[in-house]
C-alpha cells in the first residue's frame, strides 16, 4: 500500500511539470481496461460497446479442462455511450455481474472539465465520473443473503471518481484516479463505503497499436491478501482499426466489468493463475 501511495504521489506532482502542445487525445478510448479514462466521446457521438471476460486461464478453475477459461464467462457487458456535449457524456449498459449483486444495470456520467488539448495548451486533463448500478435480480428470499433485497435501496451501489491524466509525448500517457464507492447493503463485518485509488497508462507503439495497463487499489482493512482480496490489475493491447472501431484484448484478475462489481469483489490472485482473457469491441457513430 505504501508503494501505491508513493507511485500516486510521484505521478501527481509530475503532472504539473512543463508540457509541449501535443495534438492528440490522452487515451484512445473512454475506458482503459477496468478503469474509466479521462476521454469523452464528443458531441452527438454514439458508442456501441461489447465487453467479455472469460474464466480463469490457470489455477484450479482453469487449464485444459476449460480450454484455459474460454469455456467459461465471468462477466459480459453490452451498452451504449452518448456524447451530450464535447466534454460531457452519459452511458447505460447491462452486465451479468460476478460479485454479490448480479444482473446489473449501470449508468455513467462523465464530465471532462479540463482538457490538455484545448485552445490554450495545459499540463493535464481532468474529469469527474459517476457510476450508478442497480441489480435487476429477483430477491433470493434468504435473509442471510446480500441479494434478499428487503428494500429497493438494497439493490443500489454507486461510485464517484476524480481522474487526472497527462499525455507526456506521442508515446506515453498516464492517469491517476481517486474515488469513493458506496454499497447500500453489504455482508456482515464489511463496510458500506470504500475509498480507492487507481493508476492507468498507455504506450502508443504505432498509429493503430498501443499497450495499456491499469490498476485499482481499495483502501480497506477487509480487502487484503490475507482475506483473499486483491487489487484489480489489467494488461492489454489496443487496436485502432479506423472508421470508428476500437478493439482491445486484455488479461486481468478482475472478474466483473462494472466499477461497482470489480472494486469490492475482486478475489482472484494473479500469482495463482486466476486471471482471464477479455476483450472489448467499440464502434462509434455520429448521429
């Protein structure tokens, strides 16, 4: 945890150094792997998105018997994002869910209030993101279960994030995230609110190809390796195929695709082979 805080501090202070005017986006897509990015779609643009997470590649649930996880699915997302203005967009999607709450309807609002690539070049880009999730599952009827849903409010979780990013040159972009998540109902001895931090980076190697990384680190006394909770870490490659298509292939230990799923419920350990293949297909339209 000390190493995480140190890395966040270094990136934060470096972000305010001198910069040159680089005419490009900080990140290609409005999401990295698990994390949101500072990017918005732009006014009157629609993004149709499909994401998929398979099962463990190795470990007790992976290997040849499950074709290294390809025969299993840990989560699936399908949804739309829409640019209301150049710097504000909204989204709605449905995820199967992999944590305690399933069948999630997720809504997102993102406001990019400072842009590194505006008329006056700035050192950084900043954005605020809100994600609300509602479980559409039927109540289990089990008073001991988190999905008993005694009231509608028990179905709800939400996350607020503050993002700071910089494109250093034509190759490297970095981002730090500070956020708070609240779940209206939790297991006994758990906490409703979780403060978390995140890191993300993109290395553009050619016009249509980049390496991407992100990590999300909850600050929670419960969410430690001793209790079999782990930070959500992702590594991937990103392809800009032109014509509004973005294709991403990644490896991550996060089983869920929504912030309100993977932040509190990631219990897969990279060291034990509990990571999975995933992909995202994004197709943008102007309407």
